[in-house]
C-alpha cells in the first residue's frame, strides 16, 4: 500500500495538540507555536515517507528545529537592536517629581544669586553665558578691558558656584 498525503495529514492532525504544547514550551508563546506548526505542516506533508511511527518523530524533529531557529533569530535580532543603539542615544530616564522640584528650586536660587551680584559681574555673566556675546563686545558695553571681562565672568561664576553649594537656608536674598 502506497502512503499518500492523507496518511501524513492524519498523522499531523493527531499529533497537533502535542506539537503545539511542545513548541509553546520551547518558545514561551502559543501564537509562535502555531506559526511554527504551520511551517512544519508545509515541510512534513509533501516529504514524509516511512511508517507512521517514524512520521511522528520526524514531525517532532521538524517542530524542534523550527523552534530552535526562531529562538536563535529572536536572540540575534535582540542583540543587533541593542548594538544598533549606542548608550548615549538611549532616551534619558524621566525625572521624578521630587527631582523636578529640586531642579526648579536650584534654578530659582541661581537666579536670586545672579540678581544679588554686583551689576558689572551680573551684566558680564549674563551677556557672556546667556547672550553669547564675545568678550570684546561685553568690554565695549561695560567700558572695561577684555581681561577685566574675563575676571568679572570668572568671579561671578565662582560666587554662583559657592553659594549654590551652601545650604539653601543659609542664602537669604537681601
């Protein structure tokens, strides 16, 4: 008696529940197991030959190999995605509400400290750091030399840094 696709199809149907469970355990997903079984069916029915017992082991081997291939492919895709995105390109973590409040408080304190600076230091700092003006233009605006502009900005930055490091309760605007 010659074996045909009907015998292989009936073998496939009888083994299908076990094959799904087997593939789902390997892949961790019933949907992925269903996909594997469709591919296994396409490989099994036209090619199988031999006794029904050998059909069963051959069918399980096809499902096993396809599942291993899928797992390897997923692992490779994950690795390539991780390699494609350099760490510096990953989005920064969202700040917590507490961090946001602390940042806003620091900015408010910095603005208060800048407002308390002597006028020449404040203007030189604001023009240089916030306005992007070159030292020559700042010197012309303030009527001082370029080295004096550098000294004014440096002194203002040092004062700002030191006062920001102090305890907020120590700083009382005048």
